[in-house]
C-alpha cells in the first residue's frame, strides 16, 4: 500500500520565522517529526512519501501515486488541513488523520475516514492490520499514555534535511505541572514518560550519519520533568558531543525551576545547549496563582534568567496577558522585565482557553466562553476566545503597546546586548564566524538590515558594539538580527491590522 504522509502548511506566525529563514538556503524551520516517526511504524514493504507543504506544494502527481493519505497537524495549521482534506477527497483517497489537532477535535472532521485520537504507539499496529484487511474503523482511540521504549527513530531518509533550519528529537512526553490554560496534560498526561538514553543516542547517530550539522531541538514540553532522567541523558550527550566534535547545538523547553538546579545547568552547558524556552508567563503573583503556575511563584525572575544565561543559554521567554488578576500596570511591568532581563525573543501572548482545559471549564461555568481558539495566541487576537475581566478593548490595546515597544529594532538589539553581557561560554567550541555555507546568508542579512530597512542605524550600532565587546558571539549576533527582522514584520502587521 503506497502511503502519502502530508504535513499541512503553517501560516506566517511569530514562531514560523519565515522572514528570517528567507536569508538561508532552508525553506522551513522544522521537519514534521510526528509524521516521520509514524512512517517508521509502517510496514517496511509499504512505499512511502512525505510531502511537507512548508517545503513543497502538494501536486496531482503526489495524489495520483498514493493509495492512502496520512495527515498529522497542529491546530495552527487548520486552514491548510481543510484544503488538504478536500483535495484528497476529490481524488477518492482514504484519509487517516492524527496528531494534536485531530485529538483535540475528534468530532470535527466528517470527511476523514479514520481518526487516530491519542498517541500512535498503541494504535498503529491495530490500525495497520485493519487497513490491510480492509476492515479499518472510523475512530481509533488510545486507551492510555504509552511508554516510549518501543517508539522507533524517525525516518529521516524521507525528507531532505537541507530544507530545514533545525532538526528535532523527542525525549519525553507529559508534564508534572497542571497550568490552568495548558492542554499538554490532556494530550500527554502528568507523568513524564521517557525514551531510553540508548534510543536518543541512536537518533543522534542517525542524524549525524545523514550529514546534519547544526541545531537540534528537544521538542519536549518540559525537558526536566524528571530531573534524574534528564541528568542521565545529558551525561551521555556530553561524551557523544566530545567524541563527534560537537556537531550539534541543542535547545529545548523547560520549567523555570531549572535555574535552581546547578547540576543540570552544568550538564546543559557541557552538552552545548544554546537556547532554552521558559514559560515565565507573568510578573504578578496573583496571576500565577490564578493559573496554577505555582512553580514560578516566589522566584527572582531576573536572577533565574541570569543563571541560565550564565550557563551559555539564551532564554526565550513565554509571557501571557489577560489573566483575571492582571493589574492595569501588567503591560509596562512585563516590558520592563523583558528589557532588563535581556530576553530577545519574548513570546508575548493573549490568554487562550483550549477545549477541555481547566480554564475552558471555568470560563464555561462563568458564561464567558466565546468559541474555539484558532491556535495562534502570539501577535494575533484569534486565540482570545473568552470575555476578559479587563475588557477586550483595553486588553488588546495594552497587548499591542507591548508588541510595538518590544520589537522596535532599538529595543530588540538592546535586549540582545544585555544577554551577551551576561552570557558565559558553554562546553561547545564557540563559532566566531558563520560556517562557509552561511556566508551568502550573512551578506544578505547585512544588505537587507544594514541598507534597506528603516532600522538600519540601530542595526549598525548593534553590530559595532558586538564587534567591540562580544566578538566571539558574532555568529549569534547575525542570527538574532535575522530573527529581529521577522519579529518586526509580524508585530507591525499585527499592530496595524485594525488601523
């Protein structure tokens, strides 16, 4: 059976980095890790093709080749999902749909022939058996959260790695915390489940053999959900990196209490972790209490960020406005924190209530729900699906004021310089200059940001200070400058959309 695995197109959003990627030879940020893992679960004798619509169009030839289509997607891809489904149905193709989006909306897609609700490890053997017998059911629902010992490595051979900026690896699923607005626990449970150290090393070996050199993200929702497991893996990666000459630069997501664990910070540094995403959310204790983000209470946020920066990592912070407890000063408070801490890539978002989360049920009981969110809560109002206590107009106006202040070139570059001032080299050898294949990208960035854009004075001022004080971080400075171009475009488009 010829299986066509389709990853729908992602819109141009805060995290797409579309306007930064244009400077590189790549076409998209990440490969479709879920689909590549599902492909590895299929029979070896099934011909398989992966079509990532973020890299190439879905053609009639693709559809004419296939016997069956597998779609996996996040909710933010919903527009493209609908288009793909309709094209496949017009060709009479059977569709199997799974992944986070379809697990959230199991009843929302009548044109899908077979829905996979939950994680694939438990479901795929039965589904594949039923497909080959011609007896597949409409819905396959996971009965529990599976252990990951049997999860196969992704089928990297089905994609061209050169099309992507980063690679991705998954070590764990699940999170021990239960934040009111988050649906990770619904999708993956509160008990973190882990692949073995040997499994991860096998996946890193496969990427290395495939020729990948560059950034690899551990896409875990909380890398340190089980600190002991994290330490064991990091200890193995330290040796692997040294043995292979540090071919990878890593980044991941973790909870703020990472800043208190010096042993894990040291290991992350030795492994060459360059970035860490932290859900900081708010500076206001009552707002953290409201959303059950208890792990962030009583933290000196600046000190915590400094601990991570001192381990050689840029902190990418997540922030949310729209909590019932938010004071009128919350917008100014967050901007002050983000600037002072030196968090260049601050993802500011409007509070959103995903279906069946504790927040969804609370707002439903209070009669404040307005419908379904669109999956994009940053530089967009489409995910604001409830009546805020502050009032929608005041909340959106304050939010837009944050976006305008934070992503003006001067403010952004000031944050980068603050980060650089507190950065300490980690265990990986520093790259003073871009790699040979990145020279063209460097010239494109210099031309665009240095001569064509309105923020060129701020760019050259920034670059001059980097050369004078932080020359060893020149490659990182160029990368962050490219990101600033994307964030400025996205923020200005959002700010101006109602004018």
